[in-house]
C-alpha cells in the first residue's frame, strides 16, 4: 500500500525542485522523504506507515526561496473487505 499526494504549481514561474516531508503526527518533526523535479505533479510514498495517518508538507523552490504547503493528512489503511 502507498499514499499518493497530488499537487499543482500555482506560480507563473517554473519551479526548480519540490521536496516532500512527512511527520507521524500533526505536531511531529518533519523528515525529508523525497526531492522531485520542479515539473512533478504527484508523489507516491511507498514507505508510508501502514494503518496510520501521516502528515505531509510539500515545499516548492524557485532558486533558494521556497514556500510550504499546509499540513496534509493522509491515511494508509488496508481494505476491510
């Protein structure tokens, strides 16, 4: 199982890179889990903890300046059927 995060670039300028961070709780420490090309529109976290909610932040860079998304809660639960 995995968690998929989709995002868009709301800027008119091209992004240089995108970083994805994950925490185990809303107030937990964020850890960098991926660095993506600036053109990326999705990320699949194949190492997300099972049967838990993880919290994600997407950080977009133009040069050395960046902006962070709001915290994104995503669950990774097995089907109950």
